[in-house]
């Protein structure tokens, strides 16, 4: 473990970090790799890390059009939970939570994982029935989830209003105590450092311009820095998956939507957990810097814009003030948007494609960050062996032909 004294930290800060060791290299691409991963977000970097660590495959390149972690990994609200309805979803999301729990020690890098609890509110009879169905299904799968009365919900999150005369009164809540948040940038940096230390090349500012095929087999990728040959190519480009896969002649059952979030001015610790409401379409937590982090559902229209519509933010803040009137005088500081890929059944696609040697990991909707660890782990297995891990085996592209869908629209709701 690398350690620094206070004196060395101060000296490096005062000298502009000129002597600070690089966390990862910036190599030029080699002519050929065993595996090329397109997309240096958390999923792509994590996949490269597990390929090297668990499968001994180090002749790997991760290619990124911009800077690592500059896409959806840096444009989300960092929520982590596994309280999904169906067995297949519970398996992959809880696999992720278990990996999150040991990730800082695994990477020797503090990803600031905080299991502060994720509480989902019920406002009517339908909400109660849906959430209790999730609780029972989760318990059958060994996933923690419990029902709270309005009073218990307010005790867990004191700022919550449980005024029974409100337009959307709180009539109960489902709480997953193992849920929480992590620092998105730290996740990307930790995986990048770990992959680089094992010999993986991370190539930034290198847009992929084409995927080269010979018949029904992929042979490499065209990039701004030239052609790179590869036996296998993994596409992990949330938001841009249809465009990238189109380069290989593969159509995907995806729609891309903007997803917006915003933060308030920082205040002292006031909000102890994550609270979500599907009925009013909003969720909220507090960052370690003190900002209230507020998110909404996707915009109504498909788009590749990272800005989104202002009416979505207005609706979201109205919803937040329904639940937390005490925040009405707080100023909002900034807004951002990401682009999310959404499948018809609101579940991801992880596995093979009709092109031999071409694999894809996409369709996470707004649930991509919470699945980073588990998704990367099973996708690495798939790329290394050519066959799916048992956890991602149900999430095939082929399910949209066979009809074996995993419909998580209800569990997804605001946060997919």
C-alpha cells in the first residue's frame, strides 16, 4: 500500500503535483490485443480489471473517445440498491451489492461506499401492494427489504413529511438497509488504477470510428489512432450503444433518453439516507460535500442531448417539496444530464451478439451505476470464456426474439 506523510502531501500540493506518481499510464495503442473494450466508464474499466485479475488476460485495451469516467459514470446520482422484483434481476444486483461492500479493500482505493439505506415511499394502495410484493420476492431471494409505517419512515429520515393531508401522503415505505451510495469518480479511478497495474492499456481521447468484420466475425476496431486488431470486442458504451453497434451492422432493441439531475447549495448533514418516490417521480440523498442530490425520471422524448428539458427539473423539485417542505428555500446550484439506453423490458443485455467475437453490455437504463461491480464481473467472465456467467445468462439479446423477457418496469420506475 502506498502511503504519504502530511509533509509529502503538502509538498506535492505546493509544487503543482509535479512529483506526484501517475495513477495510470497513457499509452499509445498496440497493433493487436486479445480483447478490446470500447468504453472507459465504470463497467468497461471494471471489466478490464476483472479480466486481468480473475482470468489472467492482460493483453487488453480499453478505448475511450474522451476521458475515462466522463460519460454516464460521472453523470449519475450514485444510488446503489438490489431490491428488484424478478429472480434474475435480484441475482445480478445483489451480486453487485456484495462486490460493492468489499470494493475499497479490493482496489486499495476508497470508493466512499456508504450503506446509509434506500427507502422507497408508498402513497396509495397500489404503491403498498407493489412494494410489499417486492419485499416478499426479495426475501425469497435472500435480499434484505422491510416494510415501515409512516412513523417509522419519518424516524429513519426525519426531514420526511408524513402529513396525511398532503397531496401525496406517505402511507408506508420499503427500506433496504444495505443500499446506499458511492463516489462515482472514485469507482472509475480505482478500477482504472487496478487494471493499469495489471498491464491493461487505457487509451483515452481515441474515438472508435468503425468495427471491422470479416464475414460473421469481428476482427478489430477502427479508431482515430488507426486500426486495432482484436480477437474479441466488448461494447460498453451506455447512451451510445445503438450508434457503436450500428458500426458492426447490429441493430439493438434500445431507445436513448436524457436523464437529468441537480444539486443544491451545500448544507450541514441533514439527510441520512436515500429516499425515492415512484409516484411523484423524484429521489434525493445528500453528498459528502453537503449538497442535496436530486434526480428524476427520464425525459419524455428520445434524444442524445445531455441537457434535457427544464420542465422535468421543475416537476422534480415540485415533487421533492411535496415530501420535504423544509427544503423550499434552498438554492439549486447546477444541473447535468446523461444519456441512458432503455430496453423494452427495462432490463440489461449482457452477452453475445450475432457477430462472432462481438459482445455487448448495455440497456441498464438509469440503473447502470448500481450494477457497475456485478456487471463488470460477469461481463469479464463472458469475454474471457466466450460463454455467459450463470448470473448474466438470462440477459441475452435473444430474449427479445423468444419472448423470455424480464420485465422490471415496476421496479425500475424512476430509477430503472
